[in-house]
């Protein structure tokens, strides 16, 4: 799943973009200022940043320059700044596109999907799982280790790990997990089995960092460590 960071201080627009992008199968996170965006970029790897120019604590041009230097992430500017010099500056800073407000949400989604299609093949080759300084998980090779110690996961546990890893920081309801497990393999998994499997996975991932977090009343999320590396 492609991950998109939406950096936009207009709460309604930010929420609207997230809703439509999620409807197209993309994982999204929101930031409402430069500081928050930098924190999120430092914690997770994103495939795309949708970036406003006018932000409460700085400007998107400066942030775009930092993104290109430090995180090498694709950027689409989405801004009311429609002067030719601003558009050219955005492209000069390395932006993949520059969209001015007001805009058509359907055209914007098409632009975003097309960009994802261009970067996805490289992403699919590079990403085989999850890795940080302690934990390594290879989804295709079905291998894992924690602090150098091999971990043995069952095929069902690897399928569940894949769902978590491809949706970092996103709350997944129990119903959504059950649907994904059913859709992926055509095998029925009930609530009791899901509870047992998650408990067993947590036991294998024991350590100081809680990789699978319970969000009470909602579901679970994959709590990636800061400074993670893509496997």
C-alpha cells in the first residue's frame, strides 16, 4: 500500500483529501504544520507528500527542499499560490506536480494515481518487509529475527504481519483484519483465532517496543520504530 503524507493546515481539506485517497487504496497521515510534517517524515517512509505552501510555522518551499535532500520523497504542491514564479519555483525544487486551488478533486486523484503507478514498481522491488535496528521481517522469504535471534512465524502470522506492515500507524479494526485475511487467501478466520494469533505474535515480538498496539474500542495498529529501514 502506498503511503501519503498530507501537509495542509485547512482541517476540512486535509480530511477530505485523506478520505478520497483512502478510498483509492492509499494509506494516509495528516500534518498541519512544518514541524509536525518533519516529525512524521522522520518516523516513517512515505511514497508521496501533498504539500501546501502557506503553513502556520513556515513555507512549503523550504520544507520541499528539505524533503528532497533528506527523504527523497515525491512531492505534489497543492496551494493557492498561482503566480508563475511560484509554480516554476515548485518545479525547480523537485516537485513532481504543482496544483493550484481551487481544483477538481477527481483530476487531482488521477494525477496522484498516475504518479503512484510510476513509482510503485521501484517500491515493490525495494520493500520486502520491515527492518529497524532490532527487528527484521522478510515477507516474501518468510524469515524474521529479533536482535539477531531467529523468529518462527506461521504462514497465517506472516499474512497478518504483511497487513500490519503495509499499513503503519493506521488503526485496523478487527473486522477489517478478518476481511483482509479472508480476501487474501479465501480461508475463514474467526474472531477467536484472530485474538489467539495476535497474542502469539506479540509473544514472539517481545521486547521494549510494542510493535502491535491495541487501540481500545477500535482495533490494532503497527507501531513502527523511528528510524526504521525498508527491507
